[in-house]
C-alpha cells in the first residue's frame, strides 16, 4: 500500500526544521567549508522538502548530492526512511542500495581518516539497513491499523444493517398479525350487518343482538387498528396470529416439558389485558424463556405479571447468570431482543434488560387502557 496523504503543516515544519538543523550542525562541525558545501546543503534541504510530496524523487536527488558532499547525508538518510515508510518494499530496497552506493562513492571525495574504508562500508550498510527496517515496520503497522479500522467500520455497518432488518421484520410480522385479526373481526361485523340488511323482519331481540355484535366488533377493530397506524405491510404470505396472554399456560407447559424449571408470579388478580397488549406480553415471556434456555440451560427461570386496567402491565422474566466461560446451548443471531424492543415500542411501552447481581432480567412495561 502506498501512502498518498498530503503533508500537513506540522509535517512540513518538522521536516524543514529537523533537516535544516542537522545540516547546519554538519556545516559547523567541518574545519573548512567551501561554496560547494553551502550549495549542496541548500539543495539537499530542498530535496528533503520535496520528499514530503514525492518521497522517491526527493530521496534520489539527495542521494546523488551525497556523492558530492557529506552535507547531503542527512537528507539522503531521511529520504530512505520516507521511502521505506510510504512506498513499496522493492522501491525502498532500491533507494537504500542507491544510498549505500552513493556513500561508498563519497569516500573517494571525502575519505574519513578516523575510519578505514571497510568500517565505513559496514557503518553505511548497517545504517541504511536499520532505516529500511524501521520504515518498513512503521508502514506495516500503519497498514494494519487502517485495515482494522476498515474492518471495524464494515462490522459496525453490517450490524446496523442487521438491526434495521430485524426491526423491519418485526414490524412486518406485527402488521401481518394485526391484518389477520382485523380481517377476522371485520368479517364478523360484515356478516351481522348483512343479516340486518337482508332480514329487516327478524325479531327485535335478534336485531339487537346483531347490532351489539356489530358495535363491539367495530370498537375492537378500532382498538386493534391503533397498533398498525404507521406500519407498512408488504404483500407476503400470511402467517399465524401471535397468541395472546391467554395462551401463556400452554407456553409454560411446553417449556416445562422441555425440562425448564419455570416459576410464575401472577399479580393480575384475574384481570385480562386487551388482546393487543396480551400478544405483546406473550411475546416478551416467550423471548425471555427462549433466551434463558439458550444462555442459562439447566437453570430455573421466573416469570412475573403485574398491573391493572388504567395503568400498565409489567412483564418480567429473569434467570440466574450461567458460570463464566459457559457458551450458549444454542447459537443465536443476537437480534431477538432488537425485534422485541421494536414490538414493545410500537405497543407504546418500554423494554429493559440488564445483568445485575448475578441475574439477567428482561422487563417490559406496556400501557393497559381501561
């Protein structure tokens, strides 16, 4: 991967100050400096600045100047590091080999009396090798970080898509359920209304009975209709209607038959919530028991129902947390609670779930009209 990021002002300032300072120190450390050294120093500093935009071009320009004078050594070595960090490995190796060759040729013009040629060649080779390794390692680390960030972004987008799909599926399922319920009630209303139309001579008590059925059916249909306002129903095959709270005993019996220990606390006092509320409550209990079987297999679960008309229905399902390191008995998508949250929200309620004190609890609060 090639690094194409435009240099920031801080990068430009750091490069200019750093290379300029080191080059100035090289000039001051030499006993005699001629016009050539000053010219090479200025050109090498310019080549170092070019490396910020064109690392290979700037590094090779500084490398050529290093053949003539040691004043370009700083710019040449910085260029080798820049190329190793920002370009392909093969390009970085070629630039490093060019730098080694340039400094070996530099010995012809400016031999170092303190070092023999062999030691000079070893020092130059080790230095360029270290720069190549350092830059390559930094580039690999940068590419890894970029790759991990991209994976995290994609994973987040995928999770968002799955959550959105789960919510949409729950809304469609609820719309289908409400459609089936409304169709059943309205068909009863239509039947009795038709009887009133075609049998005006029926006895008064039968007319009153049919009128009462029509009135109750319309009232219940309007109550059901509140649940589907704002929902869009797709023309898919109809599915079975979600059972209401009256079917809770059957759900508990199935769970116990599967070996799950379930304790129930009924605080309703015999009151029966409306079908729309009951279906959502049934769904909360169903999801809670399903999660308990998946994630806390063999541990008991408890269900509690509390509330009264004119207030709210509180449904809670809890179970002890399994020992640490225990995986779920059955893998799941992790989206069940997402869909359930959407269903409860559409019913005008709230859903909370938490793991506190060694227990997991799922609690829903649903409005219970009078």
